[in-house]
């Protein structure tokens, strides 16, 4: 496996990259009348993932940076895998990330007629032929990178025969697999993609947009460059595996061009992340076989999953800037993604107190039926977010793990006889531990120093820790969903003999049904972000009801990535 990229320099935002430099060059040479036009071309065969986000940020980012345009184009040339549900989700995700294709929404299927006409033009030029051999034979004849291919016996059919056969293919006279249309290029080319590539195949599946109008469908390579050309794309940016397709891309453009404008393909390294898989096929498998709860399961690396998990568009865009754009394949440490959301939410998220594993505390010297209103800071990083009122009363909850009956020497939180601060509230001292008949702690009896209101020391005496808490009477009973990495292996895809699903983390999801959060969250809407003080960032899930809010853990406060960096 390639090195994992998580060096400290990645924490800096990268503002320029090699593609920007190439575009600057093109602009300096006034290529294409100094027009800059990119496109994001997803195939609607699944939901977008964080790898697509890199491509979206790059393509739309270039348009923004150079005053150009970026199209959204659905590359929908394979009707067997494509669905409207995916089209809708993709548009939603691109918009959510903060990008706008304005009125430039296209589909490769918009060009089916033009592509078909172009195929006929190639046949007329003697540059394409119908091959009646089966797929296996064609593939065997392709040869290897070191051994030349073999010409098909159908390669030298007349133009008339090819035209007739292609029309009959298109009209549904043949069955799937009976024949294909191939470009006539060079069976001896050192580039395998130039050895008479297939450009049209027969498919009888109805298309999600064109229904059963077409009996033949263009191959990706045949559709892509031409779609770019017709849209006036100047820079067609794709991932590295298409580098070897570039001569073919150029070959088609050469046969299509009737002006001095030409699109240029530039390749960059795709994003890989540790502890996840990123191919749509594998993500689809996780969804279809119910290994996760849908495409937007908060553990998924999909944009919809990240959104539901509590990621913000800004954090994903910043992540994308941080990882930069290169020509070298690498694997990015997923903690860099977590760092980006933590950094953004630190600046923007509303602070609240929430108790995940409640332990009741009764303040014996606090009057019954009295509520004291305390002032709490909404975000110490952003004064403009102001303050809020947090109610305090005789019975509160604290976190179970903030109390120990017999603490070891390094434990500074609450224990019998010890005084601690309740954030924004009072100093309290634990006097008694009340247990049930099995010896389990039921609740604690504490006293508070009424002179320490606001959590301020009345006489300069110090306490060693500050706990978060929630007033029992005012608390909002909530469900909290905790998430961990979906895979316990750094590279679940990297084991040739073992299926990636074998590496799924059995503890990636845990539901805490009874948590208590301060009343401030009552008015929250799904996807609102919060920092639960001392714990982490959470957001309100779509499954919430007014009776029972549901929160997702976005990311814990502790920054394992930054820590590792400082360790060196
Ligand atoms: P997958 O391999 O996940 O199925 P794909 O490349 O088949 O992805 P497309 O819908 O064709 O998916 O991708 C649309 C655009 O997003 C393409 O330009 C593709 O190069 C880019 N893209 C896809 N995956 C990544 C990735 N991991 N990193 C960067 N760009 C990506
Ligand atoms: Mg693809």
C-alpha cells in the first residue's frame, strides 16, 4: 500500500495546484479565446462520496478562481445501472457543497442522437466498423501491452455494409452481444485503448431518460470527449486511470473538430481514505445487503452520510483544499477529514451541555422547586454568538464517568468528600453515595456552596475539575448515536484474498437511548450542530421528534490527528 499522507503540512490550506498552473499557461497563450470551462461528470449509478467531493471542489473551484464556468453533466450511458434517485441525490449533494451549475445541467443522453450521427460519420470516413465476434474473442484479439493485437476478420467491411449493420443494430434487429461497433484505429498501437476500441454496444434495457428509444448505447470513451466538445469544455479533468485513454480522447476530438477550439484532458490522483472503501460498487453492496442503514448512514463516506453525520460543506471544502491535487496516488489519513470538521465546528457550533450516561445528583442544601437561571457562553471562539440561560435546580445529572467512589490518585473529578465545579453553576461537594440493594450507585447526595454561583470561587479556593451537568427537571431526554470507523482495517480493500466486508468494525454504531441535554436544544432543527461541552460535536438527526431528539456524534473533541502530529 502507498504511504499514508498525514504530514503536518497538510493542515495548511493549499490554494494552488499543478492544474491551476497548466490553466494559467493556457490563459497566457490565449488558448480557446481565454475561456475556462470545466464540468463535473458523475455517472448516476450511486450516491456521491468524499472522493467525488474532491473532484467537485476542483472543477467548480477552477471556474470560480479563473472566472469561468462549470457544468454538471450526468454521464448516463449505461442504462442497466442508472436511476433517477441517484440523479436527484447528486444534484442535492453538489448544491449542498455550495456549488452552482446555474442553467448548465446536461446529460450524456442529451447527445445520443449527435453521438449516433457522429458514429455514422466515422463509418462513412472508413473509421468504424461493425464486428460480429463475441466479447471474449474481441478481448483475446486485443493482445497485451507487449504483444500486438490481431485484426478482426470484419475489419475491412465496406462502408455500405457497416452502415446497414449499424442501422439494424440500432433498430433492434439483433440481440445483445451479437455485434458491436468499433473504431478503426490501430491494432498494433502500444496503447491498448487505441486497438480498435468498442464505441457502441446493443443494450435492451430501458434508459432512465430516453426509455426504449435507443437499442444501442455509446461507450464511456466515445461519449465523454464529444460531450465535452459540444459543451465547449476547455479543461476536462479526470482521475489518473484515464491518462491512458487520453490519446483516444484526442483521436475522437480530432475527427469531430471543425473549429480551433479544443478540450484538453488533465488527470489527477483520486482520493483514497484510510478505514473506508470508496468505490460506488462496494458502497452499493453495503447498502443493498444492509450492512449499513442506507446511503446516508452516518458511517458512510458518502456526502449524504457525512452531512447526516454533521459534517459541514465548509469542512469538506477545506479538507479538499488541504489534501491538494497531485499526480501521485496516495491514501489520506481519515483523521485529516475529522480535523477539518472539528476545526470548522469549533468556530461555529453552539455549545450546550449534554449528559450521555447520566448519574443523578441531589443537592441537599438547594431549595426544592426553585430554579436558578445561569448564564452560559454560546461559543468562546465567537463572541457574537452571545450567551444563553441554563436552568439549575435541586436534582441534576452528571456523567457517570465523572464520579468514582474509590478514585485512583490521578482521578480529579467527583468522589466522596471531594469538591468540584459545575460549569457555569456552583461548587459542589459529594457527601454520600446512595446505592440500591445490589450495591449499584443510584444517586449522589451533594451540597453546593451557594456563594459560588456562576461557578466562581467565593474565596479563592481552587477545585481540580469542572464537570458538565444538566438540570433533571429541565433536561430534554434524548437519544444519542455514537459512531466509530466503519472498518477496523486501515485498507479494507487491500487484501487480495479477503473480502473487504470481513473488515467491518462490529462496534461502529452504538445507541444511547437515555441521554439528557439542556433545554436550549428544544428549538433545534435537523442537521443543527452542537458542541456538547467536554464530549464532542453532535448534530440533530432527521429521526428526531419533538418528544425525543436524536443526536449523532459527528466527531469527538479530542484531536487524535493533531496529537499524533505533535508526537512527531
Ligand atoms: P467510483 O470508482 O467510486 O465508482 P467513478 O469514477 O466511477 O467512481 P463517476 O461518477 O464516474 O465515478 O465520477 C465522477 C467524477 O468524479 C469523475 O470525474 C471521477 O474521476 C471523479 N472521482 C470519482 N472518484 C474519485 C475519487 N476517489 N477521487 C477524486 N475524484 C473522483
Ligand atoms: Mg466512472
